[in-house]
């Protein structure tokens, strides 16, 4: 089922989306060298959540980004 979702989008659009997610992750505190891999993982998990919870991909992605942002903020506070 996930393959159907992935194949529904042209590769060029998916790459742009992953690049945008990657840039956003960097602004949220993700190390730049890990942002591409993390963007791909977030994309995959957002698609899974969208199916599991019957919500939109965008809502699932926003939820995951919020969680990651909170995690990085907490990590930065501990380091100070």
C-alpha cells in the first residue's frame, strides 16, 4: 500500500518535497549532514501515520516535525 502512495507522486515532486523537508529540519536544529536521511525517514513515517490515523499527509508531517523540534529544543537546553 505504501508503494501505491509513493508511486502516486512523480519522482521530481518527491525530490523537491524531500529537499524542502531537509531544509526545514536544518532550521529546526538537525545536523545538515543527517538532514537528507532524516527527511526521507520523516516522509515515510508521515505516509504511514496518514494511513494509520486516517489523517492527511500534511497533518502527519506537521505532527512529526513538531515532535522533532521539541526534541531538539530539549536537547539544546540540556547541553546548556
